[in-house]
């Protein structure tokens, strides 16, 4: 389980607003309450960037807290970056070196040279957008395209992204974002990338089914990092919000444990 720290000042419990750094205090209490139930935390950059300098300070305090207090947690900068080589190099330095995240989400639209700077960091991961959970994913990702280079067969765009990017990294430094709301497509995805980890958002508030994700997406070593954000962190809005978050995380963790026990031999 991965817990998304999509921390919105308008949604956190009102009593935290009197704190010097409400966002960090919210994150800290969520992390302390759930760290033994998950393996990863994923701050979404938009929720911090919107607060300007204060947001970046909250983010830096959050990642430092995780790295110092819970160093075994896998951290994901949900930044969805991807630009020409020099710019990507700076993004990679910012998130993977300066802020010391374990991984970063990257958009592949601009091609290999926009992704390769992120792959230069040893023991860091690139999480490439392949098939996202939003409604608009059908605009490009699931539309057909013709690949002359690969035999002229009609492919969906996300399939072409998977096939092409296999030459950029490997299953030890690259994984893919595949939305839980597209669970029926996991079979084809696993045919193309049988050994890579998949980061799966969309379980919970977005309506994705964990049962369907497991049925179609799990490989022999699990191979799934399933994210839940709003369904956990906003489970409560009172002074016991962290306890409520833990309760929701525990429900999901128990469900995951059952699937693991019956599917991993």
C-alpha cells in the first residue's frame, strides 16, 4: 500500500489551522498513524506548489521527516515531470538529489531524452505514466495508433509507450503508472511488462476495484504498489483524524493481505 499525501488546506481539520505549519502537522500525524500499514508515501506536488514558498517548505519538512524517522518507507515525488534533457536534468536533481525522494513520476510524451536524466541516479526509480485513471485518458492513451517500426500493427498509445520504454530502463529502476479504473486492461499490460512494478492510483475515492486490480495485474511477486489518497487521509475531520485515517488504512491493508496470501505462492 502507498498513501498519497494530497494535502489540501481547505480539507484538513480546522483545529490544525492554528499551527505554524498546518500542512506539515497534518502530514506528520498521518504518517505517524499509518507508517506500519504501508510501504510508501506519495506527496502530490500540486498540493504544495499551490501554497508557494510555504508549500515547498512543508514538502521539504515532510520528506525529511519520512527519511529520518521512517527510512524504510519508499517515497514518491508525484511531480509528473518530463521536458528536454537539460530541464529534466534539473528536475531530477531537485527531487532525487536535493530533496532525496526515492522516485519520481515522469511523463514520457517528449521521448527518451526527456526521461533518461532521471534514470541516471543509482538506486532511484522512474515511474512512467502509461495508463492513467482519469476520464480524459481515452483522449490519447487508449486511442489506436499505427506503429510502422514495430510491424504496422495497430496499438493503443499506452501500449506503444510500454513497448518503447522497455529499452530505456529495467525492472529495477523503472515502474509504470496504471490506473485502477482501467483494471480490464491489466492483462495486456502484463503481457508487455510482466516483471515491472505498477503504481496503481484510483482505488477508493476514484472508484477503482482492488479485487479487479489483483485479478488482472498481480504477477508472481505481487508487482503492485496500490495507492489510496483521499479515502485514507480525509477519513476524519476532527481531532481524531489521524486515528480515522489509520482505521481506513487498516481496512485496505487487511484486504491486501488476504489477496497476497491467496495469490502469492
